[in-house]
C-alpha cells in the first residue's frame, strides 16, 4: 500500500522546518526507507548524518544506532521514533555484566561489534562492524588475546576467517537465529541455480550453506555484481526492498523461520512507523541523551576503528 499522502506531506514539511535529516536502516519498513534522506547500515548512516548541516537527526532504526549517531554528533538533536525500538543483541550484553566478564580477562583486547550499547562501547578498545571485523582483528598484535562481543555467531565467523582464537561473549540476534536450515535446503533443491547469501550473524550451520557471506550492504552489492539471477537471502527481509530496486529483474527469496512462519522480521525495527516519525519531528522527542563522559569514552574506540579502516 502507498503511504498516506497527507502523512508524507506533514513529514516533509516538518523535516524542512526542523532542518532535520531522516536516516533509515535497511531493515526498516519500505515506506520509511522511501521517505528517508539516507538508507544504509548503522555506522554508515551516523557518519553521513555527522557530515550534514542538519540540526536534527531522526534515526529510523534501533536504540543503539541512535546512540551511535549521538556519539558522533553530540551537538545535534538525535531522536528515535519509538524509544522501545531496542535490539536483542545489545540487550544480551548488559554493561555491568560485561564489566565483570572483562575483569575475568584483564589481558585481553576488547573488540565490540557496533551492535551494542554506548556503555559497552565505552568499555571497549575497538569497535567493529560486520563489514570490517575480520580486517580489524587481523591488524591487532598477534601476542594479545582478544575478547569479542556481543555477537557469538559473528565472532565465530571472524575467528574462522582470521585464524585468531577469540574469547566470545555469548550474545545473539533473535532474527538471525530464527532461520530454518531445513527451509534453506528445500529452497536450494527447488532453486538449484540460486546462490545463498547470508549475514555473518547467522548460525554456523547456515553459514556453511552460503555461497557468499557479508554485511547487509555487502549482500546488497553482491546481488548486483553476481551473474546469478536468483538469491536465497539469509538476513532480515527489510533489505529485500532495496535489493528489488537495485536488481528488479532478479528473483529474491527470503527464508522462513524455524517453525515455518515468516517470523524473521525484526520486531524492534518494525516499532517505527511513519506516524511516529511525524510525531517525533513535531515534538523532537524521544531524544537520545548521553552524559558527556560516557559519550567521549564510547567515541574513542569508534574513532580508532575509523583510523584503522582507512
């Protein structure tokens, strides 16, 4: 269904009045993606927002993403359409529990996936994304042990790709753990020419079935560069909206969950709606607030990542 024209008009009016930039993660509903100024992965979006002259950042994603935008743009007002839009992966790694885990491994370098809270970032030596995690780990001193958090599936994949033994925090993404191996095998039999493409947050047995593994943006780009005309996609299905725009003549197949349902859509991402987007532009709430001490501590490992990624 097309978005309500009056609702879209209100958002566009408020966007101009507030001098706001609207960011949408690839996993947002299509209507939000279509109205956004920028669409992408969380770090990519935060960096783009920081480079604009906008006074207000509306982050249509989840809470840790809006926090990252605030970390990189402390002078800007950052709002999230629904403050309850959290993340199972970030929630799996509470800051106080993580501090105790770190204390048990005092000699370890701490590498944290960007899908974590600001309080966990502040305890980290280095932040990574699913796109650069392997490269960053390969750059670290070979004689230093590494603690990797919070996603154990991504950590296992990095471990395999880098050859480094990692101490893993036992976190996981509820979306990427719902896919059915049986369904993937059935889809491969039904579509023998299809390529399986997967996000590294998926379980190891599913990654073993994949022809290509990469971050959300890399999966999107791969559908364009690959000569294949059919893809079985193992990640949150919101990305299919962008894939269909990039490769309209190719077939894109999402994978059902373990119980056969289409339950692989992130319930947190779907809390944001166009109505909530309009409301947060109107009221400039809910805002992301952060103590400056915490913000600066969380910024340091992000800046370190950016330096190492050049």
